[in-house]
C-alpha cells in the first residue's frame, strides 16, 4: 500500500507552542510518500540509503515501525520513501514520513487504526527521537488544513501564496528546542514574557489570514521574527535573507525550529516572483486541506 502525508509551515508561534502557547500552523502542498509491502524482514529505502531497522540513519521510520508493532505484530516490511519535502528544513519532513509510514503500514497490515491513533503514535515517535516536542507536526501531517494549536481549532486561510527559501542548512528540531529550554532555565521570566507576546501575535493573525490582509500579516511576521531572534533560534544566514526580503517589500521569518531550515515570506505576487529570481532555492507553497491519505499504486 502507498500512503502520503503533507509537510507544514509554522505561520506564527513556533517554540512558544512547546510551552503551551498558541501557534498557527498549516499543512502545505508538498508531500512525503511511503510505499509498504509485506516482507519477512525489514528493509527501508529512502534518499538516505537502504537499511534495515536503523535508529541512526532512519530514526523516524524505525521508531514508527517499533511503535506500530505495539498495535499489530509484524515480522518485517519493505518500506520505500519518496518525498517532495526538503529534509531537516523546518517544513515537517520528519512527521510527514512518520505519518505516511504509519498510514501505509496500517493499510497494508489491516490494523484498523483511526487517524487519531496514527497521530498519537506519531507523537510518541517524535518524542522517541527528539526527547521533547509539542506534537504539532504529526497532528498537521495527519489531519491537514490550517489550525490554531494547541486548541486544535481549524482556521480559515485565504488563497495566500507563501514564498519559501531553503537556507541549505539543516535544522535539527531537538537541538533548537533544547537551546531555548536552556535559555529559559537561565532567564525564565524574560523568556516566558517573550513567549506570551508570540502568543498574542498568533491570535492577532487569525482574522487577517482569512481576509488576506497582507499588510497586517507582514507586520506581525516582522515582529515574530524579531522575537525568534531574541531567543537565539535565528542565524546570520536567516537574518541576511530576511533583511534582503524586507528590502524587496516582503515580510519574512524563519519557520519551524530555526538554526537553519527555511524562511517564509508574504507579499505581493510580483515581489515574490522577483525573489524567486534572486534566490535559487526559493519556491512557492500553499495551504493544503487534506492530511494523510492512501494513494493508488501505479500498475506495473
């Protein structure tokens, strides 16, 4: 069986959501595809190579298999991964691969898992690998759409094109979450205050997304990026990209854990198009309504 799950972008609220604050996150029209076939042992094939169960090279897939066997005992599986989502880029590739693998395993082995059960397993996998996480990414990959987290409240979003620029630097979510946690231990009152402001920005953005008020969204995005910089998850490369986009009339911020990964921007379409000419790693994404799904296998 073949299944897929979408990636995501944090519009507002990354890191703050780890501390119970609100975030706006949308699935995007880039997907990870997992094809699962019955096999007597485990074989995992992806752009990272071919392995058996391997918690170093294929940690999310390997933990997903291990967690799946808590529901359905299996002795093996052939798993092939194809993904449209750049790895370690802040676009939710890890959760998309986890959820797509679980969805395909469920279908191939007829485990009868609900989407909520797939989400709960994927959240455990995220914790297995990262040690600390909000569960946001696996939720979005499972259900699709745009949501206010942690309330799990659907949010209407207009037909907005988001510019995405891949910095080419890997973003390691666990490392960045730990970095912020360490800063918070040292300056808890200050960091908590920053998280409170990020929460207010997130809430203020909701009505503007539905109305496609790019002016207000841009202002809020600018402030959110400044606060992410303040907690140490931005980088010189990200700051330079954001500054150049700002000079072109495009508001931008990092998306996801930071430390690398991607920058997202909003603005008038002609400005965004010019930015794709300036940045070779730039591309457009839109909000994706559909979450994890079963795909039709191509006939051999």
